[in-house]
């Protein structure tokens, strides 16, 4: 049969293609994870913003120093706003848990509390945020 005559070549192509797809997916995931983690640091906001402005605008040293101050102030304001939003969201989440618990039977409540504790631990581990107690 001619169909199976070149099966080794076809298999080799499939393996190479699969290896490339997996490598690309892993590489892309790691790249975006690293970029996201870098974006969480305020120092990087100003540094990256200044790099873009200096390249595109050809800033004078005087402009650069004034704009850097503005960008640093804005970044710190954003961090304060973001922190407030996260704390408020955490409070809202915990409040909703308490309201839901009131609607559950005692058996359901035990299961639900375990689920909520897992979410709480995940948020603390992944985001380094402590949710308020109930």
C-alpha cells in the first residue's frame, strides 16, 4: 500500500510539529506571566514609561526629570487606588460568603466553609492579600 509507504516521514513531521507547538505554548505562557509580574511593580511603570517617552519624544534632560516626577506620583496614586479597590473587593467577597451561609443547611454550610477557606488560601498565596475575617 502506498499510503503507508512514508509513514516514518509523516510521523517525524507530526512529532516535530507537536514539539514546536508545545514549546511555543510554554514559551508564550512564561513570557506573559513574567511580563504580568513585572507590571505589578511600580518602579517598572515609570522606567518603562520613561523609556518609551525618551525614545518617541526625544525629551530634554529638564523635561525628563519633570515628567519622571509626574509619572512616579501617578504610579503611587494608582497603587493606592488599586489597594483600596482590592481591600473593598475582599470585604465584598467575605460579606457575600456570610450572606450565602445563612441560606444553607448546617451540612451544606460545612462544605461551603471549606470551599471559602480554599479560596481564601489561594488568594493569600497567589496574590499575597489577606481577606478580612467574617
